[in-house]
């Protein structure tokens, strides 16, 4: 069997052909730049097998991204470029995609609501890659229900004092800067208006990394705590009570990039399957000659193309000035992540028994893609968003 690495070293990585109508002229160069970085800098990295290896490699990848210049698309924000980058990174390394994604996610609230001084202090180092960011919203009793956040921030003079726990936080324990959502109105008389957004540095007294949470596909995840953690009022992004609005705007903006990451993983699974199916022989012929294998390949390619069309439609709407892309983002994120799960499952099936071995790329993709259907809004929540918007529009 020919070497899969040789095959992948010349792979297209990101196929912009089906979505060219949604791209501007400079995006072709972005796609090639991201693809070249993925092939030349990431393919040779060993897949981390432990949580500690994942944490170490994540910091290494941030250095590579800093040197590559790919972080520059975060600010000024170019959503289509970020989607192209995430697709390429996820194709080569789900961990590299996570690192890029968290730089985007942690800094976007700052880009939306920070003043000039806050941007210079916190946003610019994250965009440049000199500091690693994290996005601290999720809690044990507050996942999809953001309004149920229990972490509090009480005002004391010119400071806020934060108390509470956050869980399932990517980059927990290795991030330098955390974008944190907390309740500033305990009686919730203003509903979602009781939430505010803060920037907390990892060195801040009262901030504590509690423990790592270990995923089946290693990447830095964990719990953090705030124990009488005092930050100045200058660490608040936007006005008090703006946290829910900032958080939802951030997720709307970035959900298409989650779809792009899913599409990148699915595209890698298809590449692996095409190579394997053309070289694996059973019953005297390559298995790609069997019609049921061809059916899987056809379905995989179709779903990948459909995902690209949905995600770049959403990104195009944003970049062309549409103020909110809630519906488009929800469609792209829910479809692409579910499709990627199906595509990668087919890839494992095409590989047969070896596809279920932990050392195989398709198995690592199978473990990596699963969380994309949950974070930044589960598929079920996205479907509710879509249905409500469609019903609302039909009633006009």
C-alpha cells in the first residue's frame, strides 16, 4: 500500500470550488496559505496520547500559529478567512483547530465590547499569539441555559469580587487570559440582563485551576474556580448587565467556524478513506470497486459539500454586513457537525477492523468530532433556534 503521508502531502486540504461564489478574491490565497501550513507544519506532529501531551502540544501549536501569521484574520475580523483556516487546521490536527478556535472565542467579546485600553492590554496579545486565551462560560448547572449561571461578581468600590466555578473550559490551566461570564444581579430581576463579562488573568489572586478534565481525544480541558477573586472595574467588558448579549453575539459570530472545523475533519476522513479504498484489496479487487463502498464515498462527498455551502453562506452574510446571523449560524453548525459525525463513521466502516484502532487517524477523528455536536450550542438547541425563527418568519 502506498504511503498515506505522501498522498496527504499533496492533498488540496480545503476545496473552495463549490463555495467560490461566497468568497472574495483574496480568500483563495488564504485557503492556500492555511493548507500549506497544515501540510508542512502540522501533519508531522504526533497525535497526543495523554492529557499532559495535549497541553504541551497546544502551547507548541500556539507558537507555530504565531509565527505563521494565520491569527491575523481574527482582527480585523474576517469570518470567511477564519472558516478557511479552521477547516485546514482541523483537517491536519483537531488540537491545532482547538488552539486557533480558543484564540478567536476568548478575544471576540473584547472585539465586540472592549474600549481602546482594554484592547491594547488583553485583545492584542491574544490576536498576536503572545498570550493564550480561554472562554469561561459553562458551569455544572449552566450549559445550554446560560441564564442559570451561578458564578457571581459583586461590586466593591472600584472592584468586582468573583466567586464560583466553571467547568468544561478549554485551555483551562494553560491559558494566560480568561474571558469570564458572571452574575452581577443576584435576584435576576433583569433576567439575562443580570450577567456581565469580565477579563481575568491567570495570575490574578483568587483565580484557581481546579483540575484537568480528560477527553478521549486529548486536548486541554478543565475546571477553574474564583475564590474571592478581585478584579478592577476596568476588567469589565461593556456595561454591567451586557454579558448575555456579548456572549450570544460571540457565539453567533463563531458558530460557522465550528461548522468549518467539522468539515475539515470530515474532509480528512474522506481523504483517508479514498486512499485506503483504492489500495485495500478484498476478493481480488480494490474495495473502492464495490458499489456499497462507492455509496459511502458519494454520501460523504455530498455531505461535505453541503456543509461548506451552509457555513460559507453564513460567513458571507456576516462579512457583508448582516447584523445578526443567528439562523444561518444555527443551520451551518447543526448540519455540518452532524454530517461530519456521519462521514467519519462511514470512514471507520470503510477501514474495517483497523479503523477502530486508537492509532488510526479515522479513530482519532471519530473521538475528536463528537464534542463539536455539543459545544457552542448543542445540535438540539440549534434546531430550536432554527424552528423558532422559521415559525416567526412565517407568521408575519
